C-alpha cells in the first residue's frame, strides 16, 4: 500500500488556534499545581508543628525565591480555576462554535492575567 499523504512531524511548525493553546495551558497548569500544592502543603504542615517551626516558615516566606514559588503556584491555581470554569460553561452548551471558542479563550486569558497580577501584588 502506497501512502502519499504528507507527513509533518515537526510540532514547531504547527499553527495551533487560541482555544487549543488555552486548553493545553489548562492541562499543564494542572500538572504544575499537582507538584506545587504538595510543596505548599509541606510548608503548612511545617508551620503547624510548633511555634519555632512557624517562625521558620515565616522566615522562609520572606525569601524572594519562596515568594516567587508561592506566586507561581497561586498563578497556576488561578489559571486552572478560570479555564476550568470556561470548560464547565462550554459543557453547558455555550461557546461551542469556533467564534465562541475563540472569545472564551480570550476571556480566559484576560481574566487569568488580571487575577495573576492581583495575586502578585498581594504576595509581594
């Protein structure tokens, strides 16, 4: 059998639509927060052990790297939440057209950026 179909295996040449990019980011943020929330739960557990460990966690949270990590995890959570709400709205039958998907993706990105900036201001 002779297969004359073109083969394009270089994924860097693919042109993904915006809804596909936001869906991919939703999946990546879910994987990221799986690890990030474990780190935050460890800090919570450490802070609840004793008064001295609580002081240690407070000292750690003054570190810029820990603040950035907390902001990154919170950013992943916020994006995942907003994109998840968009998916639930689409499950109800709204925004299932190509135009609706594009508008939903734009709204997701704008709301996520706004929420992430507010979270950054709150943490810093």
